């Protein structure tokens, strides 16, 4: 449904380079990466707001690279909603119809149904300046959907909302995606949105795609050190391999299978690093004595740094477990990591 091939875009001090993306019909795709990586530029190129230096963009099998935004069949929802302050809610929602006059009769019939679906019936004749953040975002979503787009692009649409509104709009997006069969491409830095809404994702850094694949692959099987660290692996090290052992410093991690040629890194998610006061009698596990270096409060978790020989590992421990385990700086604990939790690349 969305196919981007060899997209290059040049701006002063920044380039998008060789971007390839493919979003299947009815799919929900997330584009993630740090601030300034080029995520929004990719959306703007697909929308037609910026002109690529080279490359091709197809939507629904039709090349749209040279078409103006209004002829691409794309709806977009921005982080700041981009509502017109001088227009009431109804006029904001209907604004895009001036570029789709042939669809006006059907859209005018669709507006009440869309307003009901998004909970906007009671505020259609209200000005937008006094709307809540959640209401403003629903108005922006209604405006994008009213023109019956083939593709819906979402540029961090939930990042400015408080947690309660964010969960409501997230659930609404998922429901609309399923019921309307929309093809969605979302830029976000919120991993919860990726897990809840997306089936596939791509990680972008400094204008280049680092990895594309299923959400599960990206978060559990990253292909580069940057992706591993970005998705929260925390424990990422260069490694040497001997048979089914990965050597980091003086520590040998048993792994599930022999690594492929060219692989030279090891990564472990912190929640897969277990701490105990006694050795666990479990077959095929890595276990070492380690010294607790420190604890950091991470909300519902404590991040615990522990040293094994010359290697420092980070572990996440729920606060409820911490009340029972109570590791203190300087204390010796048993560190265990399942071979299945050791990712090599």
C-alpha cells in the first residue's frame, strides 16, 4: 500500500539516505528513532510536503512522487494537531474537503457518524481554543479521516497528551484501524504505542534506516548495537565466540546456538538478568557471583548495576520484588541469565 524506494532528501546539515519502506494494505507500521533522526521528514516526503532529491513513492500501486499533497489520498495527524483557531470544530473537520469537492456529498453524510465514533457530537459547534488536549487530537483525527484517505500518517500524535488521554486515544486509534481497514504509518518515540498498535516497525538514525522488521524482531533480535541500545537492551558488548559460548571480558555466556559468521556482539535485556541470594539449581543456565554496585529508581522498577569479575551488567527488578530481595551496594548476589535470553548479532 505504501512503498518507498531509494528515497534521498537533502537539507542544510541533514540528509535522508536510501530509505526503503513497505507497508502492506491494512498494516500498522511504526517508524521509531531518536530526536532529529529524520522520522518526520519521511512522513513529509510521503505526504508531499517536501520534495525528495531522488527515489520513488507509491501509494496503492500508484506513483505519487511528483503529485501535490491533496492528490495523494493521504491523511495526516500532527503532534500539535494543527487546528485553525478561528474555525469551529465542525469547520476544522471539514476543512480538507475543499481539496476533495467530488467527495463532499458522501463526506457530509459521513461527518455525523465520524463525530459519534470519536465522541465529538456535543462540541461540533464549539471553538477549538478551549478544547482539552484529547478533544483537539480527536478533532485532528476526524479531519484526517473525513476525506476517506487510503493511508493515515501519524506524526507523534499522542506525545503531547497526559497519560489518561494518551491511553484513550491510543485505544481509539487501534479500534479505528481495525474497523476501517486503514493503512497506517506512525512516527513515535513511545514504545508502548509501538507494542499496542504496530505489527511492523523500522528504526532510523541520522537519516538512515538501521533495521526494519516485525516489532518482536526489533525489540528482541536487534541487528546492530545502536538498535540494541535504543530498544533498551542496556547490556550490549563486543564479544568473541567459541563454540556455543560468548566471551565478554573474562565472562563466558552460554548461548543457544553457534553464532553466524561475522557476528561480534552480545546483548541482554536488563529484565532477563536475575538476581538471587542463593544459587539456582536450573540446568543450562549461566550463573555467577556478583557484587551490587548501585541502585537507581526507574518508577515501577529499580535498575541495579552488578559487577561479575570485570564486567558490569544492569538488571531491572520490580519494586515489589525488591522488598523481598533487598540487594544493597557492596552485597554479593548470584546473577543468572538464561541462554535463551542472550542475543548475539
